[in-house]
């Protein structure tokens, strides 16, 4: 699978994660390469999904990601995960915030 195909798959997973999180009441903030692409006109290749989540939603987020075939592990700052896509990988990083109020952006 080409890098372009992996990036498209990663973007599809991101859309799925955001839609499911909304339904489950999980507040997420997108950071990293996809956030840069969303707020600028520049293009930068990325296949990584970088998120910040409310600390109280971690269990629900883990379940959501496992349902999408991500292998998940706890880290010092949150979660790290990966999903194999043919010969490539989509990497996922999640950092935790203490309260939902700290997730308000804008």
C-alpha cells in the first residue's frame, strides 16, 4: 500500500473516531499534522492521528479504538496505538487532560 493510500485510510479512521466519540460523549481535540492541515493551506504528509481527550473518557476511548483494530498501550502521557494497514502502519497518540473545561478551544 502506498503512503498516499495509508494517509487516506488514516484520514478515514480519524473521521470514524471523531463521529463515534461524539456519539459516546467523548470530548476530543485534534492536534498534530491533521490539525495543521485543517487550519492552514499547507499540505504536509501525515498518517498519524494525534488527539487530546478528557481523562474521564479513557476507558470508552480505548474500547472505540480497539473496535477499529488499533493495538493500544498506556503511556506516561496517555495512550499510544498502531494499526497495521497491509505493510504500513497508522500511528495514534492520545494525551489526557484533567477536566473537560480544559478542552475548550477557541
